[in-house]
C-alpha cells in the first residue's frame, strides 16, 4: 500500500465570522484543493459519511457533506 496524503483542518476558531468557522475553513479548503483534478466527466463520486468505527455512532455533520457535494458538482460542471 502506498503513502497517503492527509489534510488536517483545525477546528479551533480564533475570530468571529463565517469564514473563520470550521465550516467556512472547510469550504475554503475544498475550493483551493480543486476537486476537478480528481473527478472525471461522468464519473461516480462516493462520499463516506461516517468514521467507520464498529459499534460507534459517529457521523459527519450534514453541513460538511453538503459543502463537499456542492463543490464536487461545481468542479464536475466546470470540468465538462
């Protein structure tokens, strides 16, 4: 198995405002990351919405899933 690149975004907020919130920082990351480099035209995209721990009930908040799907769709439309 090869090495994987992992991105970490801090959940700490030091200022008040959407762009400093965890969701705002995540949205900025998605835009800068450039999903279009990783999504081919007509390609299916799977989004994992839980952490996968057996017996655990931890899920990713719907707002983060929504931002990911919106950016995936935008990038896919721009890629066409």
